[in-house]
C-alpha cells in the first residue's frame, strides 16, 4: 500500500488549501476511486477498499479534510487530481464509489467532466435529496465545527442553499445503495419520514438517471463494512446491476 499526500488550493470561494492523502493499493484489475463523507478520522471506506482490492481491483481511497472543506466542489477538485495523476493505465476503467457526502463529491466531480475511461459508479447512503439532520449544521458555530460542506450540500429541500447540482439528474446510471437501520442514531429517526439509516432517509437516495436502487439492512455508518452491502458494490462494479 502506498500513502501519497498532495496539497491543493480550491478554486471555489471559501475553499481551503489543505493536505489530503490517497491510500493506493495496486492491483491487476480496474481502478476503483473511493470518496468518504463527513469523517473525522477519514478511514470510513478502508473496509470497502480492502474488500475490493482483495477481489483484484486497484483501489485509491481518497482522504480529505471533510470537516474543513468549504463545499463538495472543492473536494471534487482533489478527486480529479487523483484520477489524472494516478489512474493512467489506458487499459483500465475508472470506477467510483462515494459514501454519504462523498457521493455528492463524486457527483460534482462527474458533473464537471467525466474521465474517458469511466466505468461504473456506486453511491452509498447518498443524501441525493438532502437530509433533515443537516439543517442543524446551518447554525453557523456548529456548521463551522463539524462541516461547512455538509451544511451547504446536504440540507433538506426548500431550506437553505443546498448544493446547486444536488437535485439534477445524471447520465451515467449509478447504482444507489441505501440502508434502513438506524444503528447508533435511533433517536434521529423521529426527524425523518419513512425508513432511514439513522442519518439519511431511504427515499432521499433516489436520483433521476440512476441505474439501480437497492435497500440493505444496515446503518449509515456500518454500510462500508456490511457484508451484504460490500457484495452488492462488487456485483454492481462487475455487472452494472445489484442482486435480486
């Protein structure tokens, strides 16, 4: 495993210049670029990366300061740099897996231009239509402490600014995988209608242009290491479909 660090200055107003790292595990198969969401320790997707690497993929687990970055657009610049600098084998496709706010980062990256060898895209626990819990982050002191990017991008429809591209459809048919178990956050469910994973309502994952949509019995934080979810990610990367 190779750990690389890069410093990037974001173009967007308010973006920060900060170091981020990439856990690069070489493999004979296609590239899989993984992007986490709000994560103080930045290791959320390590189990997913390890699983996919064991299945033969070359994985690049992008780690960025999610509690400091101003918006998903700024983080998306870093993803683009990783792809351009480290996914150079012309015989390998480039797949992307994003979890939570990382799914929005992946969407921003692809909205600004898809790589020529784009493979498949999987969005895990994605707040494509926002989540009521993000509204609390709009209280500025709390938002600055936890994540200005989550506050600006994951708000509930009809309130605040939200992400400019959040409600737009996509043209690359991603697989969207959502959980329906509250996990560590059972009390948060009272703020959400219908099934939820403790952080994001299941219905919020739906997206115009998605290829597949599936719900698994896991929580928001446990999804990246859940056995059923991992199997579904692998199946979608290989076939473009989830299981029946």
